[in-house]
C-alpha cells in the first residue's frame, strides 16, 4: 500500500489506515465481529441522523472522520476471507445508513471536508457491494433500502461533475491561449 506522508485529508483515499487512530475508532482488535458491527452501527447511524447537519453548521469534520473509520472497518469485515457478517449488518440497520452515505459532496463543501466525504462514499459503496453479493434475501434488503435509485443518482451526479470539470478545464485552456 502506498502511504502519504502528509497525513492530511487527501491522504485518506490513498491510505486506508489514516483514520485508525485512537480518537477516530474504538479498539477494534479487542472486539468480536458482532461487537464491531454494533459499534459501527451506533456511530454510523448517529452520523447519518445528526453528525452531518452539526458539521455543516460548525464547519468541523471530526464526526465525518469517525464515520469514515467505522464504515471502513465495516467494509473490511464484509470483505474478510472468513464469513462476512452480512446478516448482522442488516439486522443492525446499517444498510439504509450506508445508502444515505452514497452522495457526492455538495458544491459548497469545504476543501478539507471533500476528501472525507469522498472516502465515506467510497467505503459505503464497497460495503454495500459486499451486501449485494450475498443471498437473494440480503440483496433484497439493500434494494428495499433504496440502493438502486441512490446509485443511479450518484452515477448521474458523477457524470455531471465530470462534464462540469471538463467544461471548466476547456474554458481555462481557451483563456490561456487567447
């Protein structure tokens, strides 16, 4: 794995261990899988319900950092070589929370928060991919939680963002050559 020496928000996408610090997550290695899923559920659902709004008001990113750490832990549990705890994730109510986290950062998002929100989006996408690789009942829980419309919205938004970036770069290129 490539490590970034800066330790800043942009390194979150490069180094998945960046948020494994004491403050960002509990002592995962001291917990069983069921307890880890429960901790992820508590923190992630709380973030979806309260943390995002509070950080938009305060401008902080601590709750988002904690949520990225939890969703990353969840993704690792779901992709572990041993049996993935998909049923525990579903029973904990995490699937609708993960679906909620599938969103592009808003345009007014700060440059410090944007990499965190993109990391959260990426980790949520991977965790949901693992859930949808399960049994038909497990897939149905993701579908019933609204994952398909959210993914389509994300894909449309992602394409729109890429088109906007391309137009912006093209405009800058034209200005440079005038």
